[in-house]
């Protein structure tokens, strides 16, 4: 593996010369990961949009999105090698970099700065998950909308409203009404 050009893990991962990464194109509605698959990749979205969800006996439950410059995968599957409980589906034609788990871990082990940056990213993701869970348990739909808009305005630029409504656990009609109240 070549010596990294800089000490910015996330910038380096976007450069296929730095780490073995494969650029792939996924068509609209195509699944990147399906329930039961083992997800061995870290994905960096270059173009397009994705929803990450699971299906209950009643409906699809969106838990996260991927859009340009975001990093995504099915985390439990990626970390443990267990089959994924989630689906990752393209909302439009998308281009991403795919880095195998083994290559990713070998790459970050070569530099303590990379390990620190990875740890900080994981801390950020855990904080986001707890914040989202708190929002869903305690905040009104209107407040939930405003909090998510403040935290992630780019979400509203890349993801269709009906999927954001589902993510916020509200009907598309409620979402539309709240969005119109700005």
C-alpha cells in the first residue's frame, strides 16, 4: 500500500490512487445491499442518492440517507460480518466508490491520525443516532422537521420529500403542511 499523500483520511479515501477502491454505478431503484447479504464494503457517494431502510410487517422504515460526499454501509454487517438487516437502495442513478472492509482497515492501521479520524467519525455517527432517536421519541413533527433541516439542510436538496417524510415518521401530507409553514 503506498504511503498516504496527506493525513486526511476522508480526502484520501476519495482518491482511488491512495487505496484500492472501485468506482461503481448503480441505477435508480437498484439495491446496493439487501436484507440477508453480508456488507463488506464502505461506500462513498459521489453522485446520486440512497435510502437505507428495513421492512417491518407493516411498512418500510427509513433510518438514513446517502447523498454526495456521504459515507455509508450496513454498519452492523460491516463491523461483525453478520447478514444485513437493512436495504440500501438508489433513489436515482448514482456513482460511488466502494472500498472493501479489509482494505479499509489495513489502510487506517498505517497511520495514527487515520485511526483518530475514524474514531471521531464513529463518535459523530453515534451522536447523530442518539439525537435522531431522541427527536423521534420526544419532539413534535414540526420541531422534528426544523431540527433535521437545521442539522442537515443538504438532505432536503438531494432526497425527495416523500422519503424525508417517512424518515421523520410523518405522512407526506403532514410534511408538506409543515414545509409550507416556513
